[in-house]
């Protein structure tokens, strides 16, 4: 994160005795990154966060990705995935694409999730439809349709949806943050950045819960475990630092436009190890009279390009079968661009009306069996 927050009851000095209003000593926990050299926060618990009653192995039936071979562009129709009654936003995830840096999944859920944490890396969740409350050891975040939320690795949390929620989930093998080119050396967002600190939302007050013998699902690179805590992990009465979950609405992203067509890099929103995330939002189109307003044909020889189509009219994809909920993968080795007729349709257009999330990875993405089951066999011919 780029700036410091202080929430709830925090002592004036780190690593000193801190008591609650009843005189009970609170237990300090450091949650940090990069071996005490990166972003961190200090949390103050009523009871020991280390007190466990048992640890058990949990079956992990995840579908592992295999190489995209023979190499081809892919259109995944995610609305065609079967929906399970009572699914939640953790255990109901359907992995579709992945490599050694990041996994991409979609999920539809209407039930509260178990308490969960992953220590594989940060997660970025985008709510395509619906709203939910994200409860964490840092406090709660109320999330709406169109929100991104970054959940730091090691954060115990639970999803509580309001009705049915559909989301895109990125599970990183490292940390997700604000692009370095948007930040000063001290971490402040620059004037030219497409969003500012005012657009970022973090927990505003502690979320204190009580309970005993509380199970938490924990994901590591080896698989899933269930830790039974002696007391509820949500017993934090205060914390401070620069590491915490935060949300950004895609509708707060300010598009950068130009006289001539701008490259996809102007849409960058987040970066992670081996990948970037971009936001395509409604914006003014290029205004030079000779400008070609649709994307040019391009081949990113160093990256796989994934687009998750959220809403609107996708001008350059018309005729390809792409619709809301579609997910496309254009790998290196395939020169991709607008569908036939896109340029003609764009000549008199003055603005776009599309909402989409793009993920560019710098190592090849594999596909799961679930992804192959919803792949559009006719997509390859949609440029012909």
C-alpha cells in the first residue's frame, strides 16, 4: 500500500505494553512482508493468535492448468459454467487459467464463505455483479458491483454476499500493488495517475468478534489445511501500518485518452509478480480526423493477454460471440486485433461504452479442464 492507516486502539509506541479499557494486556502481532523489510502492520489481539487446537489436512480437488497446445486464441463463455446452490466466494471458485505467477478463476456465490487465508500470495477480487461484505482481521469492507479489492497474503477473512455475486479472482504467487510508475519515491500517487488515495477504501474501524474453537481454511503451496483456533481471529481491537486490504471501484478509474489511439498500458491499474491488470472503462475516443479508433493488430511476443468482459458494447469484438461474462485469451504466436467490420462501425463513434478487466501475464497461461469445457470452438474463425 502507499499510505499509513491507524484504526482502533493503538499504543503510542510500538512493542510496548498495551491494555484494553478493562486493564487486560493486548497481544501484538506483526504482519509483514519481505522478511521484515517490506510493508507491514501491527495488530493488537485480545487473545493469542497462535493458540491452535488442531490442524487437519483438507482435500483440494482443484483443476490444474495444462499448456495451451496446440497454440490457439480462446474464448471462454463463463456464464455457461454450472452454478452450485449454496456456493461461496472461496470454495466455489472455478480455476480457468494459470501459470507459476498467477491463477485466474471465476466464482458465483450467494452464501457466506468459511474463514479463509492464503499464504501463497495476495488476491485481487473483482466484483462483476452483486455486492458483498468482506470481513477481515483488519475490519470490514462493504463492496459493490465494479469494485476491486486487494487482500494481502496471510489476511484471515470471510465473504458475506448480499444475494448472488459473480466475481473474477486473481490468486498471485506474490504481492499485488499500485504500479510503480504511478508513485513517487515516497509512495504517494502522482498527479498523472488515473486514481488517487481518495479513491482507495480501507477498513475504518475494528471488527471485533468472540468465539471459541473457530475453524480457518488455510491455503499454502502444498494445498489446504484447516486450523482450529482456540479463540476467534477477529479479536483485533486496533492496528496500524501500510499493509491491509483495500478497495478501488473500476468506476473511479480515470481513463487517459489522446488524439491518436493510446496503447493498452494507459489502462494499467495494478501490477503483480509476472503480470499486470488493466481497466477498460467508458471513455472518449481518439479525436484526430484520420485516427483509427479501434485497436490495431498486435502480437505481444512476451505476454498472454486476457480480457474479462464485464458490461457494455464491445465494438472491436462485434461478431465474435463475445458478450458480458466472456473471457478471451490471446497468446503470443497469434496476431490479434479487431473483428472484421470493426473499423467501419467506429468511424463516426465518439466514445466507447465498454467495461472490461485485462490481465497480461509474462509467462504462458495454461487452461484447466473447466476452461476447455466452456471454450467456443468457433472463435478461431471469427476473424475470417
